[in-house]
């Protein structure tokens, strides 16, 4: 049996796989949040960042494949471990789902699957830019001018217009709340799987899990909430109006009050 087969054959090996791939996804979440928080700066900041990423296809595709591998291996490891533990205990505990670990593994599974559904929607929404699912229209037509790069996709306008659709914002907020629940337990479980559960480290690990899951929750939900409260409204109104103008004039400011344009 090769080393890889041995790892996947043993439940301890799969716990390591779940912990390490979970850690990879956690680091992605930190980096992704840092990129997204640039929405609080001037529009050119996040547009320049998105343009920089698009100009490095090797780096972007390397990261995408790494993420895909992490998601696939994480799912395989946790689902196979859950099935095994269910098969080893065919008769449920008295008290059923209310029993500590059974309840925890159930909400980890449910929150994880909703987060997965969210990621599929999110990729269609902001990466593939499928027009039929955003409640707005064709995001790929939103363009702006950057000083050194010329015409580029207007990611700032896309994010603001995207979160001005109430049901999209609601879905994102629900998904972030479930991500918080998932990380709150997942981060401490990750260290436990790596063998760090002892009386010295366990309290610290639990504080770490609470602090990071809360910080990520606040960071991610601050974006749709700030937009709902008015962040970028004038700019996105002008970008939306610019969709009906010839290319080259799209980022020029419009005359007249910005609120004359109302979103559907
Ligand atoms: C308010 C919360 C979020 C915002 C505003 C946001 C924003 C974005 C944007 C604008 C893109 C497209 C980047 C581009 O193509 O230029 C993107 C891509 C992506 N997001 Fe998010 N995101 C959020 C939350 C999340 C969460 C919670 C996850 C994971 C659980 C996630 C996972 C991804 C992934 C995997 C991509 C694709 C990266 C790529 O391959 O291009 N995002 N996000």
C-alpha cells in the first residue's frame, strides 16, 4: 500500500486531510477578505487589484486548482468519516440529536453543505458573471478606465450593484452566519485532529477559534451591510447609467441628481 493509500485508508489519516485542507481554505478566506475590504477605499483601488489578479493567469489558476483540491479532499474526508462513525453506531444514543457530538457533527454537515451551495452561487454571481441569477442584469458590461491599464471590468460597481438587490444580500448574510458557525467549531476541531488537545493548549485554541471566526464574520458582513446603508451609491448609479452610453464615456460623471436612477 502506498503512503497516499495508507493516509486515506485510516481514519486518523483522513482527520489530518480534513484539518490541513480546512486550514488551506481558512487562509484563503483571510486573503479573500483582505482583497474585498478594498471596497471601502476609492473605486480604483479594488478595480486595480482585480485587474492585477487577472493579469497573472498562472497564479490565479494555480490558486483555483489548489482551492478546488482542498474543497474536494475536505468533503471526501469529512463525509467518509461521518459515514464510518454512523455505521459503527447503528443504534442512536438515547436523547437522539440533542446528544453533544451527534448534534455538532449534524450542524457541521448542514452548515458545510449550505456554504458549498453559497460558493457555487457566488462563483456564478461574481466570477462567471451569469446575468440570469443576480437580479440586476449583465455585470460583464460594467467597465471603467484605469490610468495605467485602460478599460477594465468595474468590479467596484459590480459589487455595489450586486448587493443593492435585497435577496442577494440576505442570502450572503445567511451564508456568512453559517460560515461563522462552521468555523467556530471547525477551527478548534482542526487543532484537535492535529493532536493539540491538552489542558494547556485547548483553552487557547478555543479563544483563537472564537476570535478568528468572529473577525471573519464581521469583515465579510460589513461589505453588504455598508452597501445597503449607501456605500458607493452615487458611483454605481453613474456606472449603471453608463451602460446605455457609448464606450469611452462610461466613467464620465453624469449631470443631474444621482438618485434619479432607481434600481429595479
Ligand atoms: C461579502 C462577502 C464576499 C464578497 C463581497 C466576495 C467578493 C468576491 C468577488 C468580487 C469575486 C470575484 C473576483 C474576480 O473575479 O475579480 C469573488 C470570487 C470568489 N469568492 Fe468571494 N466574496 C465574498 C465571500 C466569499 C466567501 C465567504 C467565500 C468562501 C466560502 C468566497 C469564495 C470565493 C471564491 C472561491 C472566488 C473565486 C476566486 C477565483 O477563482 O476567481 N467568497 N468573491
